[in-house]
C-alpha cells in the first residue's frame, strides 16, 4: 500500500432548524445521532418541549430569532457546523444508514463540492402532475427500500436538492422560502453531482400534527410565499406563488407575464394550460399546450393536457393517440387512464375500455381500479 496515500476521512455536521416539533424531535434525533459526527439543531422560537427534548439527548440547542426567512435560519445553522461536510435535513425527513454509507462511497469516488440527493415526498394524493405510484420507488433510488417505508403511502413525488456540501467553501442558502444553495455554488464556481440517494420526507402524510396545526402552518407558509414573490421576482418564487392562487383566471393571466420573463420554465406553460382547462376553455387550452410543446416536445404533462382538451372538444381519436403513447411511458397515472376510458366510451368501444381496466398493472391501487370501473358503468347506457 502506498504510504503517501491516505483514506479520506469523511465527517458530517447534520444541520436542521425547528420550531415546536416536540412530537418529531425525539424520533429524528434517534434516527440520525449515530450516523453523523455532529448534530446542529437550531430552534427558531419554540414554545413547547422541543428544547427539553434536544437537551435530553445531551445535545446543545442553538437559537435564532425567527425573521420570516428560511435561508437566514439555515445559514445560522451552517455557521455552527465544524465538520468537513454538511448535510441538511428537515425534522420531518429521514436518511437511512444504507443511504449514508452509499453517500460516503460516492464522496470518496467523486470528491465534489456538493451532492444532490433525491427527496422522496410521500403523498397519498395523486392530484399532482408529478405523483408516482409507490411501486415505482425502488427503481428510482440507489439503496434497497426499507420494508417499513414500502407501504408508507400510496405514492410519492421526487425533488432533486443539493443537501450535502463541503464546509467552509462559502456555500449558503438563498431565498426567503423553498431555500436553495445553488446560487452560492454558482457564485464560487463549485462543482456538484446528482445522485439517487434518497431522503424520505414524511411531512405530507404526518399524523403527529393536528388539523388545526396543519392549517395554521399552511396559512403562515402561504403568507411567506406571497411575500417572497413580491420581493424576489424569481422563477422559483413565481412558481410557488402560482401554486397558492385560488383563482384560475389569475393564474392564467400571470403565466403570460412569467413566460415572457422566464421562457424556459416549462411549469409556467403547464399551469397556463391546466388553468384554461379548469376554466373550461378547451380550445385555448389546446393552443397553449401546442405552444408549450413547441419548446418541450416530450413533456408528459403538456401532452396529457392536450389529450384532455381533445376529449372535451369531442375529438376522441386524437385524444386516444396521445394517451396510448403517454401510458406506455407512465403506466400508473390515474388521470390518463380516466381520459382513455372517456375516449373509448365516446368511440363506442366498451370492450376495449373494460380490457384497459382489466390489464392495469397488478400493483395499481384497487381504489383507482374501482373508480374507473364505476365511471365506466355509469357512462354505458
């Protein structure tokens, strides 16, 4: 062995911020305290037992006076970190021992300044455009999915986020809300790599918060989103502002401005199309879908929206052609199956509609199969 060659020592500071998380903190600490060399937990104004719980683990709670800015709080947590590498988690997230082992291997092999992990947002609602059935999860991540997580929810949504980076490199968060480190990494010309190492996020299915607590948290969160858009005028701030608008007319109107400002952000094209659909303006929706597809020709969400418009305009053959192509690529999307059934009914192809439902993937949720059958029965005279 080359005496001059030493094995890189990889030590982590886990940084997290919290406020009134007495129901989650004990579990969070127990899951992660043996995986990392240092835990930095910063309280932003708790009034419950959160800080007592942190102290009960022989950890020191750090404090930051909340100023409605997540990046400021995150950056304070980074300032206390002393280890060569930082990993950032939320209190309702978990990274497993196998994932950390894989992470250390990648760091030794690649030696980058930052590492993008795959946030797995568990969700029982398939209303989101990016929702996937839970059976697809194992193929997307680089570790064996723990058994206790395989049935955690009916589905999930993924988000790639740089959550691991070298300390003392100038990396910091920016953005009032939905904070990211990408801008600082670009500023200092730091390198990063995307991985399939998962972080599991349970916040959307969490049963430890009451409905009142969740409603209040959502209200405060939405207030911050509005303020962020008013002050930052970035594509990211605009996207989240669009998601909280109640009026589809307002959403659609704003997307025209945003597409001029940010012509390469496909989400603004998607929101414009689906807003037109909600307003039952299907001819406009078809036009908006085509304009988006001129730039993002392979986007499944724009293609799906176009199929919906064709169905509503009583052009089932055109809808069916698109839907059959989409379902080959994504055989789990309930909305696309529903549109396919609609098209087949209009075409008088009841047997093909029944066959479509019968041939759904075995792991497809029974509740959705039953919904499709119920829809089929109610629409066949």
